[in-house]
C-alpha cells in the first residue's frame, strides 16, 4: 500500500517535486533493506520504531505519503532479529504473518463492497499495531551476552559510516525510475471554434469482460477518436488487490493528455479528467455515502473552448437518491446563475425515467441522448439500459453521440460531439 500510494503521487509533478517524492520513498526502502541486514539489540529502539510504524501507517492513509512505513519495518526487523546462528525464521511466525496479511487484505478491500461499520483504514492500522506489538514483544524477550552487546555499541560509528550505501542505492534507483517513468505534462492547447468532443467511460479499473487488463486496448481505441475531454470512472492508481498498476498514468501516456485525478473511495481509486484544453479551475467534492459502502465524489472543472468557459461535472454516483441532489446543487453553482453552460457526464447509475433524473433536470440539465436514439450502455456484453450519461444545460448542444460496443469494461463508453451555442441562452 505504501508503494502504491507513494508512487502514484509523483506522476504529473514537475521533475524536481517528482524526484523529491520518489527519492524519499526510495531512500526509505533502501534503508529498510540496509537496517534489516544489520541486527542490533535495543529495546528503546524497538519501542520507537513500533510507534513510528503505527504513526507512519496513519499518515499514509491520511495523506498518501507512505515513506515512513518501509523505514520503520526495516528498523523493527533489525531490533527483533535473534542474535547468532542459526538464522531461522520460525514456521509459526511465517504462517501467522501470512494469515494476518490475507485477513488484512480481505478486510481492507471488502469495505468497497460491504458496509463494515467502520472505515477500512482501521484494518491497515490494526495490522500495523499488531506488527508493532509483535516487534516490541520480540525485542523485549531477546537477550544478548554482555560482550556481544558491548561490541554492538562500539560498532555504532561503523554502522553510521555504512549509510552511504543505501543513500547511493536510493539515488540510483530514483534516477532509473524517473528516466523510465517520468514525463513532463503535455502543453496546454487552446481550441478554436465552439465545438469539442467528450468521452465518458467507466473503465472498471481497466479490466475487460474477459477479466484481463484492457488498459492498452482502451487507450488505443480512445487515441483513434482524439477526444478533447476524457472523463473516467473507477480509476485504479495502485490497488494491491488489482496488481498495483496506475490506470491513469498508463492511459494518459497513450493519449498525450494532462490529468486531474479526483479520489473517491480512497487516495488511489476514483475518477479523472484528462484534457489539454485550458483548465481554469478543478475541485473534487466528496459526496455523502447514504448507506453505500464505497465513497463517491463529484469533480467540477471550468475549461475554455474557443474563448468561452464551459463547466464540467465528472462523477460516478453510488447512491443516486441521496447524491443526485448534491450534484444538482454543484451544477447550479457551476452555472453561475445560467451564465456558464455546464456538462454533467459519467456513470450516474440512473436511468432516464428514474426520479433522480428529475432532480438533475431541476438544475437545468437535459438529456439530449434520448433524441439521439437513447443508446443503452449497460451491461457491456448485452446492453439493455442507459446509466452512463452526457447531460447538458442551456448554452451547449450535443450534436451527435456514439455508444460503441467495446468489451474493455462492464460499461460502454459514451462519445459525444458538443457545441457551445451561447453563454447566456440556448440556440
């Protein structure tokens, strides 16, 4: 988790900030390995490192920065190692650790489908507390001969001098990682005229109907369409359960677009806006859960097309009865009293005839896809209903729309050609 959160955070940053973020995490990992290979007996250090592990885990969950976790783990391994040969890891410890890992992973990710009654961050925190207690207990029970303990004290300067090795390793690994993965953000590209194309797609974390990762297929198809604005739902930026890859970075590289990520369920799962058009503002608004286990958000942005501002609301509703009024309020605010046209798009989990659609219409939105054939978007293999939408207020018109039959997700994408007609009246 610390690796996924930390590496996703540096994508899209300027080179200096990316090097600082990735370098600090790389140094923490290098120190973890270096410390673990140098056992030393210190009960005070065990207590300090145990506290650091718990605090680092809480900080990771709250901010997405997990640099303290590898460092504290390496330190605990050093102070809890049993001195002298043979170097054996007890079988019960291996089995117990494996069970804790499996239960922890299941408990953490089950919260996205089941209401556990508590934040799933508590699962990771509980695992950190358990590891810290085991480490402290092991350190307190470890005994060393006085001569060995004294030798360890005299070797302190030698240990400190050896710090250059993990530092050099971190610098080299950071340089290689940046060379392989860093890219500068594409240039902003203003668009002439009043027309632009928009793609809204729930990518189901990049997994297609066959259960295989389909990110490259999604990217190749979308690149051929050359959309000006891409709105993605269910974007995974490092879930351990799915393999730890970054959907957003992989798709953005292929499309050559700037990215604006909006966390929903956690720091590495949510929605995203991709565009090279000028973006005047972008804000992620948390939505109420309303009894649904997975969090949701609504990302509002103001983009510029041909010198005119257009409001974009990108969301994936999980509980439409409660969240539709919240999104409707955001649309009203973004429209600035009707002076700015607004587009609401994404997986709304709402059919055209549902009461929640009337709530959205009360904010000035209309559903132009009804007149364009009312194409179904779900399920992808045999679509029977449209729950993915492109809704617009006055001042913007959907000229055409396409819902291609693609097997790259359990939803079908909506591709729409839009034209700004007026900033204060329609047509």
